[in-house]
């Protein structure tokens, strides 16, 4: 394949996903800026501190999963199908554990930093509960959405590597913000 055709293929596959990512970012920002979200964040001091880290790690953890799965398919180590494949299961479980563990770490580090700075913070239990709920729900959606995207794009002759990054960050931002709100409301009622 010559360079011009290869560049055009990457552009053709990436542009729609990048546009969808732009729209997704606007949706996540709209939800984040809503009065309901602002009130929920005010109920639990410290949420504004941990929000960027929480959203960034969704892309980092699950972007790595996407890259691992896409590489496995390109190398012939994985089939682009929802069936029991030990390599796929291992990658999904490792990503899930990393995503949940990093959520707990973010909550703990944010709480400790706020305490060190002498600033108001929700309790450590509340912050951990919020991020565990949001992290777990986001993980389920990201893993299912990411694998579906990778498998479907590969079956249609597209290169999943062109799609994984923008889709992971978009799904992570939209559902991360939404599930943070769900977690805030849940913890507000329970704790």
C-alpha cells in the first residue's frame, strides 16, 4: 500500500470517530456543568480534585486494554469474537482490577491531599464508595463497548488501532461523568 492510500485510510477511519469524540466531550461537559451535578459535587467536598484523575485513568487503563486486544488480533493471538479466549479474559480481568484499584487509590490520595492542605473533604469512606461505584459501572460499559468496537471494526476491514483512543476517552468521559453522578446520589442516600 502506498503512503498516500495509507494516510487516506487512517484519515477516513479516524475522522468520524474524532467527530463523535468531540460531540461526546460536549455532552460530558454539559452533564458536568449541570445544576444537579454541581449540587451533588458540593455535597461531597473534594470531588473537584479527584475528577480529572478519575476521568484520565479511564482512558489510560482501558486504552491499554484496547491496544492489547487490537494487537492480539493483528498478531493472530486473539479472534475478534465474544468467546472464551484465555488471553482475552486475562486482559479484561487485569484491566478491570487496575481500573477499580486506581479508583480506590485516587479517592485515598485525594482525601490525604485535602487533609494535608487543611481543606474540607468528604470522608474517606464516602470518597472510596463513590469512586468504587463509578469505577465499577464505567468499567463494565468501557469493556463491553471497547470490545464490541474492536471486533466490529476489524470484521468490517477497519484497523481498530485508528479507533480505540478516541472511543475509549469519549466513552470514559461520558459514562464516567454520568456514573459519578449516580454514585454521588447513591452514596448521598446510603451514607
